[in-house]
């Protein structure tokens, strides 16, 4: 039995990695792209969508009971498989 909090920790590590890569991408976009309004609008759109998705996921995470456990390998077979 694996507690769901393990999956939350893995998700948190992945979000941190996404954040670091997104910051690097945005910095490179602002530094090396053609300076103009399209660059700024596309960066704002990217950051807005990322924050919207993270906020929605965060709201969902608040509603989950993290004390539950998950069995990745079932210990019993469903009825009807063995005849």
C-alpha cells in the first residue's frame, strides 16, 4: 500500500521542474527574441495559462484526502476470473 502523499510529493517535484524550465524559457524568449509587442503578449499568455492550470490543479488537490492508500498490485483477484 502506497500513501497518496507520495504521489503529491512526486507531483510537487515535477511542478518545481516545470517552473524552472518555464522561467528559463521566458528569460530566453525575452532576451533573444525580436523585441516587440507580440513577444510580450505571447509571454504573458504563456504565464497566464500556466498559472491558470496550476491554480485549477491546486484547488483540486485541496479536495483530495491524502491519508488514503493505493494498492498498485492487487492482493485478490476479482470474482469470475478463475473458473
